[in-house]
């Protein structure tokens, strides 16, 4: 689980990351990485729209993405905001496939 300090909570922060962030597209997710306006640990946010599926499916995908980011947190540079948008294909993806997709983008854009 990600600690409160590692989560993006404001809508304006999500919008800034998506608009100004460096983008990495995978088959299951799109990852946006932007330097944070405040110094501190890396922060993560997740966008899982209704296109992904029902509420149960969306929450499952979101929990899996949070678990992957909690694992990858030590490898991400401090001071970055990372927003991960789940694509509809992520609804049918296994945890291992989702992890591979997210970790690949984090290594390319946010590696320490």
C-alpha cells in the first residue's frame, strides 16, 4: 500500500501531470511523469475510467497498480509525480503483465 505522502490527491496535480508530463505508452497503461512542484518523495496517482469495466473491475485494476507502484517505489527518483492511466485492456490483464507494463515505463522515465 502506498503511504499518504506517496499519493497525488488533488485534481490540479493530476491535470498538470497529464498535460505537462513525459509520456510512456504501454499495452495496458499510459504513464505520465513530471517533476513535482514540491520537494519530497515520489508521488503516484491512478486514473481508471469506466471504459475499463464495472466498479469491481476498476477497483481490482487500481489495487494492482498501487501494489506495483509500492514495489517499484525505491527505484523511482524522489520529487516526481507519476500518473498511470489504465487502458481498457488492463481489465483482462494478469498481475504479472500489468507489473511488466508499468515497470518498463517507470524504468524509462523515472528511474533513480
